């Protein structure tokens, strides 16, 4: 019997590890211990309900307005004794959160091998996204197994000198999750609408204000479109969005949506505008034209294929790019993904097969 410690911390990594946990449950002679750090308490509770998951351990590490230092310190203090008590045969972490890094480091200190899901993503800019680019590079250093979503990610790791036989290209588990959760449901929002998500730490302040100004201008220029923004719980993000956009009749500021509902909003929208990582991938799976409001992205596959536009955070550039998509039908049609850029929905199966 092998004991596998699976560490989750935020909504996106619960979503992306859900297919792996499900696959491990179907595997003989495996005992899973699901530890949730609770880095974003508000969002994760809903997601557990949606995915029918119940962590074995919940560290509830979230404290209001905690700094990255405090978060890292609290994580290391909590994880050390837990890992010493559990002595797993393997730890699985996902992505680039501070919890994933703390999980990898604590496991490494305890001489426990680490498998990294969604390995090899790189923006090649340590400030964007911050601190995620640094987190994922450090996790790569600590990991024994690197499960990459795409060839680009595999090549990033090879270029950094990681051994070929430690890298397994599996596709991204988000495709598995979308396939399992997304239903053909219609929602009752009047069409057509643009769906927006914004939350990046490095956008708080001027960049987020510029993005909101662009959305305001789009609402004036294109009164036929509604703009729907499920707001991330981060108080600073909410405050900026509210102060620039509240009261605009065309713009709906709503609470975060449960995952199946969010996928239904995504499936029925006209264009997606986001600074999120996961939403960039989901937009491709659900064949939606995508505008990435960031300076850099580690998900270049969609940009290179022409299905997404990377437009930065300047108001004029954002307005120009969205206007073009909304007025040029040919351009719009070219942005509907015609291939599986991020995986075939069997990533979890490939990960578990590689491990056992
Ligand atoms: N999401 C959700 N409800 C919402 C907004 C987003 O369930 O109201 C999901 C979305 O489908 C995606 C994930 O949350 O899978 C993305 O999370 P976030 O943008 O917080 O993080 P990132 O992917 O940038 O790490």
C-alpha cells in the first residue's frame, strides 16, 4: 500500500488536482491523504461541494491580509509536523502557489519525493506573475517528477537542464476537469455578453484601474454587449473594480460563481477577458475567443495559435483589441480554437500510470 499526500490550497489547484485525486481513488493499493492548506478559504469551500471532495486535513492557513512571508512561515510550521506524522511515499503538488512551494520544500526536507503537476510553465519574467513565476521555478528544483501540460512546458524544463526521464508530458488536468464538470446548460443571462475575471496580485493599483477604464470604454462603445464580472474575493481587487465600474448599467458585478455555473457562463459568453491562468485554458477547451490582460503569459500556446490575444494592461491597447474582435467577424471566427491545445482530457490517467 502506497500513501500519497496530495496538497491543495486555492480554487484553481483544487480544480486541477480533482481529476488526479479521482484517478488515484480508482487505483489499487493507494491510500490518499488530501491536505488542504486553505490559502483562499472563501473560494475553496464552494469548490469542494461542487467536486464532491472532502479533504482529510484542512490547515486553514488563511489570515486576513497576510503577507507572503507570514503565509510561507505559517505553511512551513504547519506542514513540517504533518509530513513527519504522515510519512507519505510521495507528495503531489500542483502549479505555482506558495502552498505548493511549501509542500514541495517540506517534503524535500523530509526526503519524500515530490511530483509536480502542471510543471514547466514559464513567463520568463520573475515579476509577472508575482510570485508565481519564482514559485514554480523553485518547485521544479525540488521535484522528482515533472508532469508537463504541453510541449512548450516540456521544452522549458529541458532547456533548464532537467533530465528527460523525469519529465512526462500529460496534458493539463484542467481539460479533464472541464470535461467532467461542464454541462450543456444554458444560463439566463441575456446574450451577448463578455465574461471578465481579474485577480492578479501584480495588477492591484494602476494596472487594474487601467483595465477597468478599458471595460468602461468598451461598454460605451458597444452598448449591445453586457459585461459580466464575477469578482474575486480579494478586497483590494473588489474595491478597485467597484469604484471604477459600479453603477454602470451594462456592467454586472457579481459574486464568484460556483465552478459548474462559471463553466456555463464561459460556454455561453461571446468573448473572455481575463488575467487568470486557469481561465485561459478553459477558454480554449470551450472554444472561446480570449483576451489576456497581462504583460506576459506562460500560456503562449493559445497566443501563438491565434486563438488568444495578449494585450498588456494599457487602456488603449485593451480597447483596441476588444473592439477589433467585436467588429471583425472574420477575426472572431479565427479565434475559435480548432485543436486540443492544453490536453485531451486524459492527463490524470497518464499521471497516475506514470507513477504506479
Ligand atoms: N472560477 C470559478 N468561479 C468564478 C471565477 C473563476 O469557479 O467565479 C474558476 C475558473 O473556472 C478557473 C479558476 O477558478 O478554473 C481560476 O481561478 P483564478 O482565476 O483564481 O486563478 P488562476 O487560474 O489564475 O491561478
